[in-house]
């Protein structure tokens, strides 16, 4: 009798395999595993007791607002180069800390300086 059970067992499990692949649901029934390691977003350690993992970023203040500069001169290449990356791209507001109105004026001044060849459009690699 044990011989019959061994023979029938593989036959009964054989049709189940194509149904699992062809079910079409696309979702797994088990819990989701994998992806990221434990901790905060991106695998960084979360700030817990003891002060580990805490990082304090100082609030960026607009350079033009603190110096009370209204106009941003397009001829001042030294000033404009601080806001242009090494490859010639304009550095975004979130990195420089410049306010929205001054970022717009700064962008306009950089583009004017590029057009009259005071600043390069791009650098050669």
C-alpha cells in the first residue's frame, strides 16, 4: 500500500505546478520581504535613544536678502560663479539657500552673462 501512495503522490502534485504559474494574479500570498535593511529610510539608522543618527542642518539664508541687494549685476562674474556648478549648470535653490525671487533674478543674470560670453555655457570634459 505504501508503494501505491508513493506513485500517486507525484501525480497529484504535477497538475498543481502549471496552475501556480498561470494564475495571473501577480501577487504573492506571503509577507513581503527583501528590499531595504532595518532602520530609517534608505537604510540609515533612525534617531533613537542616546542621540545616535541625529543630524542637525542649519537653515540656509538667502545671501542677497541678508546683504539687501536688489539688483544682481550680470557683469559681476565672481558673484555669479558661486551659483554655477563646475560643469556650467545653474545650482538649484535647495542647495544654495537663495530665496525664490533672487533665484529667478540670479538665473536671468547668469543667462545674460552667458550670452555675452562672460560665463561659459558648459565646460569641456
